[in-house]
C-alpha cells in the first residue's frame, strides 16, 4: 500500500523568514521555484566570465536607460523567486530599495547555462513565460548559441530563436542597441 504524501510549498515570505531565523543563510545559492527551495549549481569560470561580459556590454550600451542587475532575486509571484544571472530593469531613483524586482519592472531576463541548460529550458522557461517575463535570453555555453524567447503565451514563448556567434540581437525594448552573439558569449575557445 502506497502512502499519500503532500509537499509543503513555501511562499516567498516564509522563505525570507527562514533566512531571518538563521535556518537559511542569505549567502547560500538558493532560489524559490514553485514553492520549493532549490540549491543552485556552483558557478564555473566560463559561466562567471560570460555573466561579467554580458553585464559589461549591457551596462555600457544602456547607461542611463536601464539598470542591469546581476544575480539578484526576481519576484515572479508568491511561490517563485528565481535568481537569474542578469535582469535588465526599468530605472528607478531608489534602485529598488523599496520594492523587489518583478516581471513588470524588467525589460529582459538572461540565464547563462553551462551545466543547467535542461533545467533552465524545461523548468524555468515555462515559469518565466507563464508569469509575465516578456523577453528571456538563455546563453547556452555548451551549444555556443543564444536562445532568444519573446512573446509569452501560456507556459511558452511564441517566438524562439536560436542565434549563433555571427548573428546579432537587439532587446525588444531597445531596438537601437545591437549585440553580436560573440559580444555576449566571448571569443570561441580552442579545445
């Protein structure tokens, strides 16, 4: 006979109360996905340099027009608060000191995937789409491509493009700003 079990799903408020109580450490690499506390993968050198490179390109190109937030929480709803690698946010004079980042505040969310591609595409992408992230880029470091997802519809995006190193891309919110995929991924490393 199989026992019926029920998972205890945590809200964002409960998650933060666990940090305040010392049950979780705010320096832990955790995110809240569908009410579950998920331990994030360690960041390798390739991942780190790609995040830094992309952040530098975005910051330079969007100075005064957007705020580039690196590896900070994005509150999607009461049960989802991932920590994307980069979020390009609408500027605020208080730099979001009075409210969390939300999909309504974001122009673009970027995930850098080295070892987490399957998770980012199968788990996080549907959540981002369903909860209102208008544009998602996934930098696939193993495939050496950029997946561009636009126009959320249900748990997917009606526009999904796979761009290669020689291709260029502009965020929907900033069509005048153009990046080559190589600008974002960095020079190809010879193996």
